[in-house]
C-alpha cells in the first residue's frame, strides 16, 4: 500500500487512482497525520501531494513530526517537492510562475527516471522553486524554468519532483509513478478487483440481520446490492422508489434487471403521484431538491418500518465522498445541494453498510462488469437524484414531464445511433414555460421550447458543450418537433461549465 498525504491539490485523488492502476492499494490521508498513525497504515512508501500553499508562509501545511524521517521511500510532488526541499534543509523561494507543459531534461536516469529517455514534456503549475537543494540531495532533472525540477537522496530513497506525474499532460508520468511505487517502494500488487470482491464478500458473509438497500438503477447502488447479495443472499432486500421523475421506461427496466437478471428480492414503490402532489406550485430549484429528497426519505422509511425488522442500511458511498466528509479545512461553497438524502440511517435506527467506500468510480465499473451487470447499465449516463425535477424549469407538471421524457429519449436514441453516446458525459432535453410559435399545416401553434444539452466532461466539475455534427442536431430537432406535438422549437445549449452548470437548475 502507498500512503498519499493530501496537501490540498486538486489532483490528490488522481495520484491514488494512478497508483491503483498498478494494482497497488493507495489511500489518501490528511497531510498532518502523525508518524505513529502513518506507521499503523503499514505503507510501503509515502507520496506528498501538491497543494496551493507556499512552504515559507506562516501556517503553511507541513507533515506531522517525524514523518519525513519515517524511514520509508518518499516522493514529493509540486508542493510536496518543496516540503522535501524545506524539510531536509534546502531553500525554497518565490519564482516566476511556471504553468503548462515544459521540456524536462533528464540529468540522471537512475531509478526514478529510469527508462524515460533524455527528455520529456512535463506538466508544471507552480510559483515557488527550490533555490538551494538540501545536503545529500542531487539533481536528477531540470527544465528551462526550474534548475532542480527532480531531486533525490537515493541513500534514503527520498525524491522530489516539481511537475505533476499524475496528470495525462505529463508524458510518461505514469512510468515515473510506476518506478517509484513498484521499483523503489517494492509495493505489492495485490489491489485487484477480483481480490476486492472476494474480500468484501468474505467480510460481509458474517453479518447478522436483514439488510435494506435503496437502489436507483445507477451503477453504485446496483454494485452495492450485488456484492451484498453474494454475501448474504436473500437477507438483502432491494427497494426502488419510482418518483415519476425518471428517464423514459427506467422504472420497468430496473425492475426487470433486478428481478429477472439478478434474481434478487426487489420491491418497487410506485410513488409518482405523491411526489408530483408535493411538487405542485414549487418553482425554486433548491426547494424542489428538498421536496424530492424529503419525500424519498418518507416513502422509504414507511416501507422500512412496515416490512422490517432490518438491521442494516446499505449505501453506495464511494471513496472521494468518504475522504471529503472526513477532511478538515474550509467548507466548499455549495452551489447546488447535491446527493443529500441525509438522516435516513438515524431516522430508521439502522447501521450503515458501505461496501464501496474504498473504491473509485472506475473501480466500481470494473466490478460491475465482473459481476455481470448489463453493459447498458454500466455505461448509462449519470442522472441526478432529483431527476427531471431539475431539468424542468418552473413548476413540474405532467405535461412538461411528458415532454422532457419523450424529447430526452430522442436525444439518447439519436446519439446512440450516431455511435456518440459513450463519448459524451450527459445528454438530455430540458423544458420550461417559454413558448414559441410554430406552424403545422396551415395552423399556427403556440408550443413549448425544448433545449437539448449535451456535454463532455471528465468528472462533472467542469464541462464543455459537445460540438455535435449539425446533421445530428437537425435530426434530433426534426424528430422532437414531429413526434412531440406540444413542442414547436428546439434549441441547443452552448454554455460550458463554468459559468453554466450541467443541469439547468
Ligand atoms: P451541475 O449541474 O452542478 O451537475 O453541473 C454536476 C453533476 O451533478 C449532477 N447533479 C445532481 N446529482 N443530485 C444528484 O444526485 C442533485 O441534486 C444534482 N444536481 C446535479 C448532474 O447531473 C451532473 O452530473
């Protein structure tokens, strides 16, 4: 296992994911973890992540006492590099900001830079640099802007690199991490998804009592249910709440897969009317989210109380959420209140079971494939918890719901037909209260305006509108106005995130 200490870089999780690509377990730990606690994790090596601070600033984040002297191989990246320079007696100074791709010249192709050739392009993003290399360290690589871009004290296996090997823009960045993790740390390659499945099933097979799992048809809750089912069989009960805000035919498809393909105990609660009743007259997006979340909790709790007793509530929480909720530091600005149907376990007096809490999304996808989840479900675009309520501007009405479902289905079908569905992040059609005039035959009609939104993204933090071929957009538009009588105009959303968000609300 490799311990990655998080100094606040946006890439900290990415370092863990890259290391896991080598089938080595990587965990993200607080930057100031004590040497004792770190030792208990029994890592083969330590990575110090990048971060936004400067080591010479008052209050700059530092590793815990004794961590740098812990006797394990250490790799410092960007800010972590400066932590090493500073911590071992060198000097860091403010420099011209170096941002983007730089040519890195290899001065010493020993262990860390072994097999990389004489030079490669490396991704830089820093405003400080090593002015004086600490005693005992040598320079292994430099760029035009940083004379000490790669340094090492090989006798102690301590390394510092100014650039970011974890980002795709660094050529052979993955090789550098591989050299560190496998050659220098000698970490064991035991982190495979097959081993994970065996281990998780083994651990959960000892659980007593009945388990309740809310499933949405999304990959996280599906894999959660499958793993638990493997361990405890029919002591697991899956419950699906049809809130009436789902994609076309989604409820029927989820029911079919869970019952027929997986053979699980599965109950669908048809609650569309309740949700629509509660949403009546509500136009504020955050209010809609609250109503949908609250109603879900009510419907789910009523079921649990009547059909228990249950001891466990299973949730598909993933690693980034676990780390985030344990992290200190300032609260991130809440732009939209996501994902929080909180309070259920307390309300129901259940213990929480989170078999995916150590995993990243791509790892969950691998497990899904191994457990026989239909490929259509694995590759289906993410869908927000409040569903179509945030894709309908203004009040949620049956009319607008019908339009959003039918138009989104056409968008998805045409993307599939063009072979582009898997290349985009999300794709749908939104509708609001705006109307525009259309002519059908001789008749003028005042119909709805539908907005197609198709975006490309890696993690939903930023997104770009997809430059779909005009012919494809035309086909979508024609089908929407031909097949959905209430629609007269189709528009295409060409705003990226930021400043826009992916969902219209
Ligand atoms: P935005 O619109 O903030 O969306 O750019 C980023 C990602 O989050 C999804 N999303 C939600 N997911 N509950 C959810 O479970 C929500 O309230 C919610 N709002 C947005 C959105 O679909 C996109 O993938």
